[in-house]
C-alpha cells in the first residue's frame, strides 16, 4: 500500500517539516520520498506500508504530529490494470 501525503505547513516551517518527515522511522511504514513543493501544499511525502491501517497510523501518529504541520491530504496509489 503506497500513498502520497500532501502536507500544509505553518509559514516558514516547510524546511523543518521536511526534515521531520525524513526522520520518520516505523516498523511497518517506510518513507519513500520527501519533496518540498510550491502551490497549495508545501511538502509531499510518499509512504509505503503493509496495510491501509498501518499507513493511516503513520499519517495520524507520525506525519500529522510533526511541529509545523497544519493540514494533510492523502492520495492512495491504486492499480488500474
């Protein structure tokens, strides 16, 4: 299960949030990439987990609790083949 999490941050907090996201380490969820972007969101992180529950847990317990994070929007990867 992979997902992209679009992260909104407080003004001036994008760099610190990016560093916080890069440091996430959980047993069942892996950070594949972290990119600072322009637009409505400030950072995009790609996560991979064994299940939807584990992915959700990483988002609510690890991503959303980083200081400076104000909003998240999760986009799940689907296979249409």
